C-alpha cells in the first residue's frame, strides 16, 4: 500500500455519502478551474481532458463541469487558485507529500502543519522528502475493463512505462511527458478511466506496525479531508494482514 491514489480514500471511506460527494465535487471543480487556465478546449489541453475524465467518472453534473471550466477560462467569477506542494514526515519516518490547490497559501500551510503536528509528524522544507519519490502519470481503470494481459499490451503500445493489475483494478504508469498521449490512447480503446493525473510514486517504502499504520492512515485521511488538499502521497507500506485488521 505504498502511496495513495488521488481522491481514493475520500471516495471509499465510510460516512455521510452526500457530504463526501459534495467535497469531492469541490476538489474536482478546482482541478477543472486550474486546468482551464491553460485553455478551455479539451482537445488542445491534456490537463483539462484528464480533469474532465475524472469529473465524469465520478458522475459530476455537466453544469458543474461547465461552470468550473468557465471560471478557469475567464468566463466566470472565482478565486485564483495556486498549485503548491508540502513535504513532511509522519510518525515512524514515513515520508509524505501533500499537493494542494489554494487561494490562501498562509491558511493552507497553517492547516497542513497543524494536521502533521496533531498526528506526531512534522512539516519539512521543500525538497526534504521529494528525493524519495518520482513524478509519474497514473491512469486507473476498473478490473472489469479488460483482462490483465489485454490492458498490459494496450498500455505498452500506447507508450506506458508499466501496468499494475490487482483486485483493485489496473493502474497504468507513464512518464509525465507521455501522460496525455497514453491517456488519449487508452481512452480510445477503453473509454474514460476511473481517475487520471500526475502523482508521486515512492522509490522506497517504509514498513510499519499496526499502531503506526493506524496513526498514519488517520494523518492521511485528515489531510485528504482538508478542502485545499488535492492529493496525498506517502511511502507507507502496510501489510495485507494489518490492512485486514484496520478494515475490520
């Protein structure tokens, strides 16, 4: 379980579904708005295509999508969001990178720092943990989309670096520069993915015991619940046995 996929915990965590759905739409809306700053035409804007695919895969209403794009392209009023990353360590030396979209850097930094401190971690300087990760494109399809070998062959033909297929589905890994091309190629063959975007993949992982795993999961979930946080990546490594205990 090294690393965490964008929005994954938010979508599947137990709780009030309507509230989570609204929070998820807010986050995706920001992704659409920021992506649309580079152009409102999806065919000429790979980031916007990926954000639209994410919105559609989560059944975001068409009107919501169009309003978010309009805000980013100058056709509507809205906050000016900035992309920023925070780096730090959780308990047990687990490295964490937090990607955020914010209209107030001071507020977001303060909130992220407080969450780290509350869970026994600490927020570090820029570059303090990034060397333990690499930036990649990640495209996810459901397990029923295709057989493992079919997805593997299609992904490699499209230019992907690797494919990981398990009970959770298929994850296609690409170099950042190849992300749009691979995403478009797979979309032609399999339709819209469940999620797609750039993320951080750990080069090394940190195994933890049950207590540390519980604390780290709480840290990650609290970070992901923050309105300004778009994704959280870590090099946390939780064994299947411990995951079963935590899920019970």
